[in-house]
């Protein structure tokens, strides 16, 4: 009887133990399964939130699914904005460069004025670097010469009666000076030995060479026996055609 009870007790214990182990196995599996699903759901929610944030930053407003979609849309928006912004400075820089280029050309032109040329009968002559026109009124002809007055081949003495011309108009001279002709008078006739830029030009032995397009008021007022008189700009009878002088 005692052995039978012990056997019954042992069988009952084994049954309880088996049931408990089965229950524990079931709980363990459920626990790991539940943990896996919970982690997966949390992970899904995390990327979803990232996707929404990406869409907001990108400004695309497409509501792209997932983090990658949102980031892609946001990147496109940022790149587009950068391109649009870059176009403005580029255009402005080009305009500024063009304006600078135009400004440089204009300045260059202002620093290199055309050379001064004077009429010399059938030719015109440059007067820079000791250049000049040598005019012979008696023969009504002239030629271009180069060199200082005493070594240019132009005979301006009474034996030659030629004129060395270094200026034709007031604008041929620096500011504050005038184009002045030195008049020589003799029984054989009158001639100008030289026209050149001068600080002063005294009426009598000299004549101011004037601009035919300018008013007579540009000519000097001279003192005479009858008081001050305004001189007039009139064609010269000695210098080449196109030259005018201030005279009474």
C-alpha cells in the first residue's frame, strides 16, 4: 500500500512538473515573440517619424514614405534652392563684369586722344614730337617737317619768308594757353614766322589764331586811340586755307 501511494505521488509529481514545463515553454516563446514584434513596431514608427521630418525640411510636401523618401525629397528641394540662388549672383557678376569692361574701354579711350594735326595746304602734318608744317605763302604750298625751329629745314627768316606752324586752333594748345602767330612786317610784304602755343599773345607784333566756329568774343579786346576795341575772327590772307586770326 505504501509503495502504491508513493508511485501515485510520483506520477502526479511528474504530471505537474511536465505541465509546468510546458507552460513555461509557452510563456518563453510568447515573451520573445512579443518582444520582437514590439521592437519592430517601434522601429517602424521611428522611420515614419523621420520621413515626416524629412518632408518638412525638404519643403517638397510630397509626404514621402519612410526616412529615405523624405530625405530624397528634402535633398531635391535644397539643391533646387541652391541652384536658384546661385543664378542671381552669377547674373549680377556678369553685369558687373560687363560694366567694368565698358568702363575700362572708355577710360582707355580718354587717355589716348587723337594726335594733333594741322592743315598744310595739300597735306596735313602731325605736330607732336617737334613735328610741324612749313608753309610758303608765296608759292602757296607746304610740307611736313620735323625737328627744332633752328634745324627743321624751314626758312622763316626774311630770305625765306616761310612759316613754321605748330598749332591751327585754340584746342590744339594746353588749357590756359592760346595759339599765337608771330607777325613780321617789311616793305617786301608781311609773313608769320611761327604759330605756337603761348601763355600770352600781344596784338601788334602777334595775332591770336582763332576758331572759325567760335564767337568773336573769344578774340581779345585791344586798346586803340579810340579806346578798347573787340577784335574779330577772320580768315588769314597769309596762312593756309582754313586758318583764321583775330584782327581789327
